[in-house]
C-alpha cells in the first residue's frame, strides 16, 4: 500500500509523523513543526513508526551474544 503525504500529496516511503491516521512526510513535518508536537503525549500527532532495518549477514558473528 502506497502512502501519500497528507500535507503535500507526494508519495511517501515512510511517514515521519501521523496526524491521526494520516501520514506526513519528513520535510512537511519539519516545516510545519510537527516533529516537536509528536513528542508530546496526548495529542493527535503521533511519531511515525521507525522500522529498524538490520541486515542479517550469516558470515558475521554478533559482537555480543543475546540470550533469549
Ligand atoms: Zn508532504
């Protein structure tokens, strides 16, 4: 599913913030001051989900073992 910025309508790879359920891109969020607003609790502006991308390379060992 392709998201579009709620403020400018451009297609988004990932949303910087959400106004309710509407995604906003990083440039628009910065210009509109939504990044600071998203850090406050209890508002309609939520921070976008950051997807941690860790590429698992089997030839590399972990520096520290993680006990699950
Ligand atoms: Zn935008």
